[in-house]
C-alpha cells in the first residue's frame, strides 16, 4: 500500500528502537516493516539511548528486501544529536516509553517541543505522555502554534480509527443518519505473558486505562462526535490486591512493583458525552493465553452496531431501523490500519492537507485527558508523578 498525493521524497527518522517501532513477540506492532513499504521514503536516523541496539536495527533492515531505503541511516543516542546532524530527517516516528516524553514543563522530557521547533513532522505513539493532563493540554497548544508557523503535521497513532471495522461502523452511522445514544466498550487483556515490569508499574506505563483502554476511550470520542463530560464520570475497580494465579514468575511482571503502583484487575466507568449520549467502558486484566477480547456496541434510534475485535480479526454486525435481523457487514480486510495511518500522515506531509490525518495531537490530548480522568475516578494512582 502506498501513500496518495505528490511523490516527494520524505526522509524519516525513528525515535526509539524498541518493539513499537521495530516489532516484538507481544503484538502486531512493527512500524518499520510497514513504513518501508511506502513509496518515496528514505530512513536517515534511528535514535535510542542504547546506540548499539539502534545500530543493530539499522544493520538488520539494510540487509532486508528494502535495504536501499536504509542506506546511510545513522544511529544516535538522543534526539538532540540527530537534530544537529546531517542526518536530520523531514519527520520522525516517536515510539518510546511515555515517561520520557510528552512534557512542556520538564526540559529533559520536552522532546516534542524540541522536534517541532526544529521543523520536523511527527507521528507519536500513545500514550502521548505521563504528565498531568492540564500540562499536556498546554503542550498541545504550543505544538499547534509551532505546527501552524512551520507547516508541520503532528499526528498521534490512534490506529483503531483506521481499522476496517471502525471505518465501516462510521459509514453505517452516516448512512443511517442518527447519532448514537449509547456506546458500550469492553476490553479484556490476557496477562500471563506480559513479563515487562515497567508495563505493570502505573508510574512508568500509565496504567491500564491510559496505556490500553485509551484506544476505546478514543473510539468513543471519535464515533460519538463528542467529548467525555468529566463531571459525569463514575468508576469502580477491582484493585491490585486481587492475586493473579498465572502471573509471570519473579522478578518479572509486578513482583517488584509497589502495591500502590500496580494495575487494577478490572475497571468499569460510566459517563456522558457532550453529545448527550451515555457510555460505559470496561477493562479487565484477567484473561489467560495470548488473544485479547475487544468489542463495542453502538446504539441509536432504530439501530444497533456491534464492532468485534477491531485489532486483528475485525467484524461488524448491524441491526438496521425497522428490522429484527442482524446482518454481517462486508469489510475491506485488505486494508491494514497501521498502513492506512501512515498513508494519511505521509499524504498530509506532502500536500499540507491535515484532513488526511485522523488524529492530530490536540485531538489526542483530549483522549489523554479523558483517560486520565477515568483513572482518577476509579481510585487508581494517576500517571504524572515521577517515581
């Protein structure tokens, strides 16, 4: 799949040489293997505190079938070094832990401001920060201003907006022409293979709502066309004192994480949207195995749309107005939501058309704020306090 629009060559860099950008055994994420399929892109830099890992990534991809696109790519220990070098790209994909970026008030974590002021486009992975929501809102305002001045595209990777299931559901709602009155999201995560201690530490990962269920918080905003009313949020949780029998062995997972910084086992939140719709979000950290469960029900006057597994095996059912039957909706499963996301970002860079991007930074900041608010309402320790 290739990007639309002009054929201008775009030089790209990678911030982070870990699993999001370069793949891991824990999920379908691998931005590099998808991005290198794009036409007219060249990779000039990989940034990681462990320069040897960055260099290994470069060496690996230079030997692959798209090796020419990696010729001359350099490894750097930090983004400042990259920005001061001849390898400075036109844009970067930011895939690093949320605790090290997304700040306006802490210079060492103000990566996005540094990069924007240097005139680079960005595609930033979520979570976009670990800082307080009000600080991230101020950061969004600054990035908007710099982006306008320098004609930059600053996007965020809420890729489910590009899932074939979500695209189909959005189109169905448009055809029916009735706004939803109720949205119910269910997200269940298998925990027994999550070995990384940093993931289990809410002060390093953000916790289950900010790190995982934020995708469904974002979809509720995207599909309803409104924002979450903060004052309406009510939430309950089963806390981390509930033992999990299949927890990875010591010292992996949460064994060395203080109790007050461990993840809730189950969270349920209800709230209203600014459109008047009501919503319910449930997240659980209870399943065994490797497959997640995720589903969303959207109901309005006369219709019911069910999105199932928008991540890997998407499907959609709809019960239309004046019907008792549920029909299976045909989806374009040839589309890869990550590639669609890259298509839009590159098109926007080439043409200046921000509408090609489904989630710009200021939009993502509102999802972050809502995820933060739900976390606080559930009684969990919110992100944003440095350990």
